[in-house]
C-alpha cells in the first residue's frame, strides 16, 4: 500500500535529481517509482518488470533497469548483491538502517535491526579515523523453520522484520 505523503517526498527528490542531471521526467519513470514505493518486499528487476506489465504499464526491461540505476544513484532505492547473480532492490528513503539474513535454499530475505551494530560502526570509525557513510551486512544460511521452501525454485522473496533489543 502506498503512503502518499512519503511518495510525494520521494517524488520531489526524484524530480530534483532528474532536473539536476538534465534528464527527462517521463511518466514511466514515475510509475516505476510508485510501484517500488507501493511494495513491502525486496525485489529483482524481473519481478518489478512483470508487476508493471501485469498492471498494464507500457515499460520495457531497459526502462526498468535504467530507472533503477537512477533511483539507486539518488539514494531512493538500495541495491543488494546477494550471492553471485542475485541482485535485489528495496526502497530506502525514510527507512532505518537494517541488515539481512539470506536463506541459501529458498532465497528468502529476512531483515533485522540490532543497535549494537551501529555502536560497533561508530567505534570502528573513531578508532580508524574513518568517516563511515553506510554499511552492508548479510548473513547467509538456511531457514530452520518448517516453512522453508527448501530446494524448490526460488519464489519471490518474503520479508520479515526483527528488532533486537539492546
């Protein structure tokens, strides 16, 4: 479900970015942005493309790829490289830092947030005299719950959030 207030903020950022780069503000680009900010999960290019096609948007794969590159460049979308060929994306504006668990069998992506990681990042930056801008942490393993799809073909990734208390 689309949060209209958030989407208007994101759209303003994207418009400013496109104007700064002297790029066209096409309806297709904004439709892709809206589709992404309507989603609750991680997605790959093919999933996004099929979702757009199923909603009768006239977009090409090339437009989806190119728009995703622009959205990553202006920090509205984050690209994750889970494994060798498993690039996935998620909306990023207005969402707090989190990290990921990836099941190597069913390819589910789980999210978690542990405030201790921020403390470690701050400490390492201070000790190493390094201004850390952001980080990425992915744990690879296997689901231990009975709902894991095992070695079946990967389905669209599902997202569950976990907060770890200090």
